[in-house]
């Protein structure tokens, strides 16, 4: 291995990350009903910047009112959201961290009672009572993703990540199980990935070559086929418009769920990709210093941390200092989580995770 967890990393756009730790974009439900950033969410994120993360990413941040996925979700779909984001970007960058917004639209996973109307998707989905977007609405969705990235740049963020994972709207377009469209956005993989590619191209054109641009994908589940996702990854690399690929694996140590891909573990499927200068990161049960070392030794450029970052705002510092570091034992108390910067809404959300909170 030519680098360690504390080695700096340079992205194709020129941005420099001071180490190999990224805060995962974590649902925390702490902001205001109108999408405005709350002091509580700002505290949670700025604590992770102070704790030594090289890149701090916001939670999934809505690009359209109709695309909100959960209560208390941060928004960047209107200029009214700019002041809070400006303050947050400044706080994160003051700690020497890269500040990044994750751009999100929940699609059929938007609760109707939250958005006040019927949710939308690539196609009509009876289970979610979602309707299909018209072609004009697909084009507007593309415009709104790009507009949100432009807003992020105006706020002083170093970059954005386009959320194409976890069954949200861009996954709904990518999935041959969900996407039954008969226009240029449905059918072949080329057509199903068209919206994602157009959004990425549009962000790169609008925000310039020095703006950090990543994409999050799920290589399986949510109707995703591992082979198709690998083909898409290679297209994104070859197009030359992204700086990093963020693969949400759920468990970096497991075999693929689909038997036809079980010739090697899921992580090896990712590290075997010819990713050129594009940087790779993965998330999924990276919980200890030894896990971090295992993933970096495999050829992944940097690790993305969720649970470990919730438990220890300074997880990167702990790992760099101690190669045998293990996180605190579960379950933890609500007081412990408060000390780690979680507000009441976030703690309540974490109580849904079995065995996490006492």
C-alpha cells in the first residue's frame, strides 16, 4: 500500500482531501420543516469537521419540494436555503475539510403526507401510489438538480454528490424493474441512465472543472443489477466528468446477493473496475481501525463512514492515533449520543436501529 489513512488525496478537479475519511450523508431529521438548516444539524456536521474528517457531506438534501424524503430534511431547492448553507460551508471548511452537499430526490419514496401530493417516479408504481413523470417533468428534474448544484457552489461548498442510490428517483430510472418508460429515458441501460448522465454533464458545464463532483450508486438491491452498475461506473469514468464514485455496499465484506456474481466478494468487484483517475469510496460496516486498513489496502481511495461517525465525532483522529481502535460497545445511552452532537430528532431516528440505543 502506498498510502495510509492519514495520507492526503487529490481529486481530478484539483480539490485536496487531508486524509482518507468521508462522513457519509446521513439521514438525521434535524432541520426545519421548510428545509432550512437548523442549529442542531449545523452542530452535528461541524463537530465531524472538528473531529478530523477529510470530507464532510450533508444528509440527502432535496432538489425539489416534491422530492423530499423524510421530515426535517435539509433543502437546497430554493434560494431561501442559501444563507444557512453559506454558514455551514464556512464552518466545515474552517476546519480544513472539504464541504460537500448530497443532492437528492426521493421519487416514489416521498411520503404523500409530507409533500402534500402524489409522489412521482420514472413510471407509475402501484405499491407506492406513485405516478409517472411526464417527459417535461423529467427535463425539469434535470434542470433542478443542476440548479441545486449551482446554489451549492454559490454557498461556498467545494462540490456536490448526486444521489443515485438507495431506491431514490435516479435509482428508479436506472432500475429495469421499476422503469417501464417507452421514451428516451426507458428501455436500454443507455436510456435508463440518460437522466443521471445528463445531470452530471449539466453540473460539470454549469459549475466548471474545479468543482468537486461525485455520484453515489447502489451496486445491488433496489432493482439494481451488479453487472449493469459496473458498466455504468465505467461509462462515468470514461466520460471524464466525475471526480469520485461512492458505492454503498451495506457490507464491504460480503459476497454479492446475486449468485451469478459470487465468483468474488462485492468489494473486489468494485476494486477490479478500471477507474482511471476517478477516486473510489465505499460504505458498509467499516467499524474499526482494522476495517479501515482492510478497505484501503484493497485499493479503495477513501472510506465513507456512517455508524462509526455517529458513535465518534473524532473517529478519524482515533484511528490515525491507534491502529487497534474499536468503537464504543453498543447499545449506547441517549446522553452519550447527545455528547456526540446528536439532537433529539436524530436520537429518536437512531432508536429505530436495533440494539443501537439503550
